[in-house]
């Protein structure tokens, strides 16, 4: 089982409007809702790839109820009806093409799960994002989560710690969660930003996956290779930087590689980074060599950009891209 | 009991952001939620004035559940703790200053009650509005509402038909509801816009309360007095036009008046028109002469603009404005 942690889960709402004009009233032509938060997105992609995944973190209020019912009820894969539904697949049904199982181990809190509202301007195709801060987490709720995390770790083949912290969670939270995973011998990937990333990196996670902005904020350098190397010196064993159209740059103890599709992919980049994380974890638990993990991550990321719905991935595109992602670089001298 | 009809109820969400910039990501600093839809707003003001009110229309989904729990649980008045809570007040406790009772007679539907999102720019104070269209109403749900409405009419001293129509409700809906109220001998006020207003007016409601834009759309004239007179010729017995800072213009069978506070009121106009409707209904069921109804409506409207929270009214300001609203005009020669 792969464990994903989403401390600030979200109900992701997308509005389509003809043209967004500040200070005007807009009729929303289309409303879509999906379960969100980075670790939830990672889990849905992993389940679609056939992995067993457990989702933990916090959920509460009516928005939390909607989120959990969607997690339980929606197909894990991008092809509804093509296989068993998420949360109900039996282990024996699992495989490379059959959706896996997604288990809800979220901790219920008294505050309400946040909403995020993405307003898509039909004229320009651009998106304006409004993100609620998330529920206030009490010390007792944080302690309940830590207990749940410790219970889940022994059964995990890998853990991903993803996204922002809701109010009330200590800023050093990820550092503690990284240390607990390492003590339990579970490989841990950290995907966050700002001070939680800075502190988390110092606890020596196995992998971090910053984007260009997060990497620059962490290291002060806007030169990706230099910044990636600096991030390793700060404590991360491996750094996989997602550089948008330029693909992935990985600096690891085993070597240094770049992976990118043969041509830039057009579409909506929402969730592309989360799909890359899912690809890295999927390859990690299957003990693939780094170049193969990076091919999977880059192909999933590009297939997410190409998908019609934000945060989903286009499975035919993924399959096709697997054979076309180019990896350059070399293993380190042993 | 006063009956208010809100076919397209809403969960009104307000976001505060530092500065709204299209195509950027925004951290929302403050989230507030309140039950909404024009007839719901009218009902809350009426209950705060001490009237017994019944709310009908449609509600569904998780947003409908939140709306109904807020309707049941929030104090009817703007002063929490000052009196019995909404939905629990006994008839004997009712009075001019004690909050009245608000009864939920909404019809449950399978679709979800819409959200409206108001994004307040802290820099400019301006608001950008995003309105979901509302749930699809099935023919069976519409029939269920018509049955509920016919049951409620005999117990009503007045009925207000307010706001937009959700998808699936026939565009002539208000015309039918006006005719049913008139057949039952219940005075009926219509507050809507566009084609539903045009058709509803032809069914001869007792009062309509358009704003300047709605009046111009109905009549083709941007000259308020001319447009108001034209709206009467189209079927409305009385027309009370809300003209923003210029106050109210009433053209009725009993005479023609203007009512406005002595100076323009600064603040948030959200809900001001709904408060004016509440004032008109309150005066109607108390059989006040038109000038007194208009004073009440104009004072409530201005006290709503002045309130800190959108859609609430400032009670001390209301009490003070009651003595300061100026009415000009004259009764018709009998």
C-alpha cells in the first residue's frame, strides 16, 4: 500500500464563465466538483495505475462529506466503467491496467474542508484561482492524525507528504512526518513549498519534487541545476524538479537525468505535478531504475496537461508518451 | 403568516482577497456563508421585524442541507441572543421588536442548491460576483412545489415571489403563481427580472419592485417615472421602483410618492432591494398607508446598505432612519 498524506484536502470547484471581469456579476455556465488537495490527486492517479493507496490527512464539515463520498464513489481511473470502482476493488483484481483500491483513512475534524474555486475564462482559456485557507486544526486533532499516521506507516511501501498546511498545524509538521517515516524504514517523498518545505528538507526525505518557483524559493537560485544540487545539500536524498515544458530534472545519489516529452504539450497544467509525483512513487515501489521512474512521471505529467478535465490524465496519451519521453543523463560512477 | 417564495435559493459565500487579479492564484483571507436567494433574504428581515414568515421554494444537495440548517439555527434578527431564535419563536412572543418565527417549507429536490460567490477586493472594496445557475428542477419536483404553494396560500396574509428561476421551471411560472394568489385573495408582490417579470406582470400582481435596470428592460424606457407608469399599464397594480441612492418611486392606485433618506447612504448595497420588499410587505400586512410603507421600505433598505455584513440590516440605523426618510408626492383624487 502507498500512503498519501493531504493535511489540507480540498473540494475543488471549477466555474466556467464567458469572460471574467473584476467588479461585475457573472453567470456561471458550468460547475464541476472533484476531490482535491495534492495528496488526494496523487492517490487517484496511483489507483488508476493499479496501486493500492491509502489517503490520510484531515476532512470535516459538509465539504468534507462531499469530498469523502466522491473519493468512495468515483472510479479511480479516467475511464468510468472500465473496471472495479475505487474503494471497492479487491486486491486480486489489481494489475497494471485495472484500477487499484483507494482507502479513505482521513481523520475527521470539526472545521470544514476548504474549497478551491477555479474560474475558467472561456474567452482566453485562462484560470483565476481562489483558495480558501482550510479549517483550524486543534491540538487534539493534530495528535489524532499523528496516531493515525503511526498506525498506517508499517503497512506502507512508500509515503507521499503533499501540499499546504491548514491553520493550527505546526510549520515543522513535515519534518516530523519525514523522520517518523525514515524511522519506520518507509521511503518518503515530500511535495510542499515555503517554510514547511525548508524544514521538511532538513529532516532528509528520500525525494522532494519542487517546481521551479518552489526550488528558487528554497535555494535562492533561479538556475535549475544549481538550485537542485543545493536542495540536495540541504538534506534531500534525491531532488526531482518539475520545470513545466522543459520536463523533469532529477539529481539523485544514483545519477543525474532530464526527462521530457519530445515536444511541449498544450493544455491545462492543473495537477501535472501531482501526476509526476504519482509516477515517481509508482516506479519507486516497483523498484524501477531512475530513468524508468522519470519516463513514467514525465509521461503521466504530460498526459495530465493533455486531459480534458483538470487533474485527470489522458490514458491513451499516457500509453503513447511512455514510448516517446526522452531521458538524457548518466548514472554516477559507483 | 407572510409567505416568501424562492425558487432558486442559494448558499451565499463571501470571499475576501487582498486584490482580485484575473488569471492569478489568490489566498482567501476570510470566508463567510449565509442562506440566500431573494425570498430568503426577505424572510429573514421580516422575521427580524417580528413577523411570522414561511419560506418555500426548492433546496437540495449538501448546499441545501447547509442552507436549511442555517435557516433553522441562526437568529432571525441582527442581534443574536436578543430574543427567541428563528424557527422556535412562539406566536405569543411576537411583537414589533421581538424576532418572529421563520418556518422552513422548502421542497426537497434531487439537484443541489446553487452557490453564489462574492469576491470582495480589500484594496478597492469592490465585489465580483459568480452565480451558479441552480439545480435542474424536474416536472415532478415542480408539481410538488405547486401542491405545497396551494397548501400554504390559504394561511398567508401576503406572498412575495422573488428572484430568478432555476433550470427546468417554466418561464411563465410566476404568472401562474400570481394568478393562484389572486384567486385565493392573497396580496402578491413580484420581484424578478427579464422574461419571468414580463410574463408575471401580465398576470396582474398587486405590487412589483423592479430596480432601474429591471424597469428599463421591462419597458424599454430609462426615464423612471415614465417606465413606472408603463409597468402599471402592463398589469401591475402598484409599482415601487428602487432607484439606488435616489430611493423609492411608487406609482399606485392610491397615489404617487417618492421616498428617500435625507442623504445618500454609503456601504454595501447587497440585499438592499430585498429589505425594501420586506418593508413593503410588513407595511402591507399591517394595513399602513402607502407613505408609511415606503418610509419603512426606504429605511430598511438604507439600514441594509449601512450594515457591516452584506444582506443584514443595521437595527439602530433603521430605527433612526424611520424618523428621517422624506416622502414627497400625493394621494390620487378619489
